[in-house]
């Protein structure tokens, strides 16, 4: 009886080892396919892996990334969301889900994920995260401006300027809101701040800056 248990234990050990090696080979193939931009192959391989192993983090990352690369944000969001149920603090899956939501035109849903990434200790580029957050606030501010909700527009565009200080639109859009609110002094202060920043940064478009600061409406 003991001999049978030992043989069964050895068999199970060998079976698990071979299964792990097979999954490792599949993941390696998926990674190579991803690097070669063969996203359809990545999807096929990783979906098979996840059918057998729902706790395979690399497979979730590769599958969601490939779906996003194929302009399938809804599918990428679902995959990343499923992975986050098992790995809730995984930054790569948080990023993919946020990007998927942004591509679907859902910036309000994406914003908390980007903010969570910004406040966490992650290897992701802080500049890239801040840029996404700034774009979202800029989009929200523009939407509120069009709807004549000027206080909300001001609040969001001030946030946009905070996250995108080297973007011309951060200053010009906020100045337009102040002019719409008939707060000329604040508008001129924003323009003056923009003029100083752009004149000191040769990589920015000085001609565009001049057009803003010399706008006759201001």
C-alpha cells in the first residue's frame, strides 16, 4: 500500500512538473509572438493557458495587452478586470484596464485607476501616468465648457494645467474659461504664466504661445 502511495506521489510530481514546463514553453512562445506583433497567436495561446490555469498572471497580461493592441478595448477591459479579481494590486493590469476604458471614451472610469497607479510604488513611468490624468482633466474641462458649466470647467482645467504644465492648451483653455466668466485679471495671469514658461523652454512651440498671448479677445 505504501509502495502504491509512493508511486502515485511520484507520478503526480512528474505530471505537475511536465504541466508546468509545458505552460512555461507556451508562455515563452506567447511572449515571442507578442514581440513579433503576432497578436492573434498570443490570444490563442494565452486563452488556452487560462482555461487550464486561471491564476496565471503573465497570461492575463499578454492576453489583455494583445487585445488592446488589436483595438479591442472592450475585450481587453474584460481580461484585465478578470485578472484584477485574482491580482487586485497588479499595476500592469490596472494600466491596461485604464487604457481600455480611455479608448472606449470612458475617462471618468479610467481616472481612478490612473490615480491609483500614480500613488502606488510602481515601475510605470510617472510622466506617462501624469500625462493620461492631465488629458482626462482637459477632456472633462472642455466638455464642461461646452455645456456652460464654467465652475466645473475651471476646476478640471486647473487640474489639467497641474498635470500638463508644458502643454500650451493647459493655459489657453483655462484663460478662455476665465474670459467667459469675465474674470479678465485671472485670464491675464494664466497667459502671463504661460508666456514665461514657454519662453524659457525652447522645445515648446513659441509661435503657438505668441498666438495665445496676443489674442485680441484677451
